[in-house]
C-alpha cells in the first residue's frame, strides 16, 4: 500500500497492491494487482480491496504478507470508517486475518535496533518510497507504478533469500520437507 504519508489517522491511500504468492517457494503465482486512486478514487479502491480481502470464508485464502502490516491494517480501518462509514472491528481484523509481517525479521537483522531496520538499509540499497507522496501530488503516476513494481520484485527477492537462509538452520529442513 502506498500513502500520502505515515500517519494512519490523517494520511490517505494512493494505491493498494497485492499479488498472490506461494509462501513455500516465495514465487508469485498470479499477476500483481495495483488499485490506483488516480483511476477512480480512494473510496473505490478501498471498497474493492476490502471486498476482495473479505470475500473468503477461509481467512487463510488471503494472507497479507509484507512489512509493517500493522500500519497498513490501521490505515485500512481508519480510512474505511472515514470514507465508507464502515466500522471494522480491529480485534477481528488483526487477529482473525492471518498475516506474515517481515518487520520483526528486519529488526533482528539490524541487531535488535528499530532505527535503520529497513531491508534497503540492511542491504545498502537506496529505496524511493518517501517520494510517493510527491509523485502523487505532481501526478507522476508512472513513477509510482515503477516504484511499486520494483518494490514487489525486491520483496520477492528478500523473501526468497530469507526462506533459503531459514532452511539452512539446523533442524529446519525436516519441517519444510513435511509441507512440500
């Protein structure tokens, strides 16, 4: 999800993106979906995402995977209330919808420090997420799309590396072969 800032009670959603993946291999299995505010409205992309996200009787069908998902979920709750007059029960939303948040892994890799615990910093790669609000305000939408596509590739790369590294830990290999 891309936003106009980092305050979930004041900032707005610019895009919501998701892509189905095989969590055992880290490979995408469906195309990337990008719901863009500039093609409709924040209200419409939020409504469409929530319909997709909540359209399953089995919550394991759509598992949110990402980094700092508590921000994303908080933003979804606050914007749903503001735009759709929809009260989302935070206890249900946070506890009944499974997520896999890589934020804790970033902190561990950063020697337990929160500050500077982004994958970009850890890998000494420059990311441009902070420019999304500026690009949105300047209607530079292709830059936002390019950023999202690059971040998605970066995410899959990181996920695969972490998956491969975890599989090398003693005793872990047997756990994964059980599921394969």
